[in-house]
C-alpha cells in the first residue's frame, strides 16, 4: 500500500471522528478546487482552504463527510469516492450526495484537492471508467 494512500486514509479517519483542525498534511500552497456544483471555483494556500471550510461549516450543521472507496491512481494522486450529508443551518433541510475527491500529493504533503459533486465527471476528467 502506498504512503500517499495511507496519508489520505489518515485524513478521512480524523474527519470521521469530527476532527477538522489538523492541517499538517497540507502543503502551505495547497489548491482547493470545486470542479462542479453550485459554486465551482478554487482557492490557494492554507488561508484559502481554511476560509472555504469556514464557509462550509457556516452554512451547514451535522456535517459528515465519509470515504466509501479509495483508489491509488499513480505515484501522486488518490481518488476517494465520498458521501456527504448535512443539514442547512438556515433551511433545516437535510441534504446528502455521493461525490469524489482527488488528492494530489508531493513530498508527503497534499498540494491539491479537487472536489466533485458528480462522480461520473470525476471519472471522465481522470480518463477512468466506473
């Protein structure tokens, strides 16, 4: 098993226990990309990642992000099929979806995370089949 796969598994293990505080796994210039969904876009750096997470936590309660499956793509990328669920703070509406995230890793640090709301788009962008 690859060290990169182990790193991504450890990130999701912490998240699964509600620990979103640790960021020692992130490169200082990390890029966080929302590839699709309501507000596609990207931010760069730890400050950008922290603000993106604050925005997410500001909009939702009972937030859960779980990994369903991990795929080591090659030396520097790991694909994770995810399940996300939460309740809107303003609306009270429960939401849930299945998505995907691609982690790019260099020198034991995550340099880029690409978040997909649509798994099929993630697979297409990666040139993979479901």
